[in-house]
C-alpha cells in the first residue's frame, strides 16, 4: 500500500479476472473508479469457485465410471506386453477356463479369448492331439519376448486363442 496525493492505492491480485487492478481508497471510502467492482467480484469469485468444484466432482465421477467400464488389459507375465483384454474373454464348449494334459503329461490351465493381438502364431496348423475336436491348432507366442503363451485354434472360419493362464497377468475366469 502506498500514498498517491493523500489517496491510498491498493494492488488487488486476482488469478481469474484481473491480473492487477488499482483501487483508489481513502480512509473509510472506496472510490467510484473500481470500488463498484469489489462486491460483485467477490460474489462472482465465490460462485465460480463453488461451480468449478461441482464441475470437477462431476468430471471425477465420469472418469471413475470410465475406468470401471474400461477393460483391463491382460499382459504377458514375463515381459508385460499387452496380449489381450477382458473384453475378449469367451466361452468354448460351455466354459472359459479349461484344464488339459498334453501327450508329454504336462497339465495346462487355459482360458479362451476371441482375439490376442499381442500374440504371434507359428507352426503349421494340425489336428493332431487337439483339445477341441474339429479345431486345428498352432502355437501362440508373445510377440515381444516370444515365450509360449498358448495355442491358436481354427475351424471353418471360426477361431479363438487358448492361452495359458499362469503365463498372463490379470488372468480372468468365467
């Protein structure tokens, strides 16, 4: 605060409307030059802060709902590459989760998925030792670290992935 010819000048700081405004003030009197703005400005500022808070709460709730709706990603447990999503979970032969034993005696618990964009399919499709009658299979590996994640099954235009659940993070069940 400083004196200007007997009138005190006050710098009013505002982060929203006015960066710097000079208000002429005499003892007990706010001059007509800017004083008329102070009361409406205070009311506007309070209203705006409250309104901004309400809008922020609404946006926060919308973000939370989107997060709930957003399908969590399912990743390779070895390298964390995105393999598929919960949205791709399907049932084959009446269930999503299956347990099978291969000819070498190794048990696998697999989950069925309609797509697995993070997989790379390799090998010639074969009907030999198939776990799903009528479906040929080939190996599916992670497209980043090439670890064996499961198998790609196909038959007459339909297809799905049987992925080894303990080699995925966020493995799901139905």
